[in-house]
């Protein structure tokens, strides 16, 4: 909720999940944290210096989440090529530092909204198309995760 409030999205929670993510990206561009540039592969997002500072703040905020769980899982799935192993390792380190839990190779889960954080990480590491951010209502066998995150609906 803090991340959504920070991006000015708290009043728009009834929109579809994809709209929330899309709106978060637009808000980050509007605030000067990301810029959209043309590349050989089409439009890409790049993090700005201001965005790098915001990313550091978002990482700290995400680590201190103390809000009630909304019952939704935030799942990160990535497929970063072996030639970008260092980038893949940086992403893993970032996810671990926030508190994500690995549930399978390249599949990580977190119980709280983190759209801005993931958008900033994707732009900073230049891995936009290699990472999927999912908001999931149900996750098979999630009682273990609820226990690990100390969650109560």
C-alpha cells in the first residue's frame, strides 16, 4: 500500500492488476524516475539518477512492510540468459534483500505490493522483457509461505 500511495495509486485499487502496473510505470516516468528511450529493440525504459535514489528508498521501505496482508501474492518470474549471469545474480540479491522467497528456480514470491520496486529494478538492470511481475490470488500450498512471512489475512 505504501508503494501504491507513493505512486499516487491508492485510490485506484479497483482497477485491473495490469492497469495498476501500467499506471505505476507511467507515474515513475512522470516523476522523472524512469525515461522511455528508443533502441534497436523498440522502446525501452531506463532508470534515471533520481530513480536510482528512489530505488534505494523503495528497497528500504519494502524491507519494513508492516501492513496487513491483502491475500495476494506478488510473483516474480525471470529468464535472464547465461551471458547476463552477473545481472541475474544482482536481481536475485535484490529480491533476497527485500525479503522475497524463492519457490522454484527463477520464481520468487512476496506478499506485499512492490510494482514500483520491480519497475525500477527492471529499468536499472535493463531486463524489462526478461522479468514478469504477477499478482496472484491463489498459490498452491501457500501455507508454508504464509508461515514464513508471518501473515494473517
